[in-house]
């Protein structure tokens, strides 16, 4: 049961971040931000593991 709750929390947190990212995407005055591609890929893989379970 705790695994299920953890996956729900992780999914909802990532969904919230994604919504914020898309909200800010079309603002032309936004400064560019450096990000870690490997961290992004790892987060994506974590989400896919949740969907597969």
C-alpha cells in the first residue's frame, strides 16, 4: 500500500511540475535555464516504471 501511495505522490508531483513547465513555455521573455539531461531522463524512466507497474 505504501508503494502505491508513493507512486501516486510521485506522479502527481511530476504532473504539477509539467503543468507549470507548459504554463511558462510560451512566455517569450523567459530566460534560458541550464538543466541536467541525465536527471531529466532518469525522472522520465521513473515515471515509466510507475506506469508499467
